[in-house]
C-alpha cells in the first residue's frame, strides 16, 4: 500500500486480521486523511506477500473489545 504511511495495529486478532490505523496520501478527490479500518487477508509466507480486504470503521464503533478512537 504505497499511498499509506504510519500504519499501526490497534487490535490484532491474527497475523492477517485486525484493526489498523493509518495515514494516507491518495490523490484528489479522496484527499489526504487519517483512517481506521478493519483488515483481513491471506498471507503467503514463502513469497512474502499479503492479499487483503479492508473496510473503514467509524469512530466510536467497537472491534472486538477495542473501541475505535478519533485519529490523533
């Protein structure tokens, strides 16, 4: 994900599933913003690859027992 930086696990369920916080720099019209999202995927350890699907999460929602905070 080259347009993302400062990725941080907030709640890691497995090596490829959890809640992450990240900053991104997508081009207009998406604009730069901070995001919290749920990510899940399949990790290929041999080829050092990850196929993932992510969905944004709103502030105040719960992911397992972790409550999504406002971005810093």
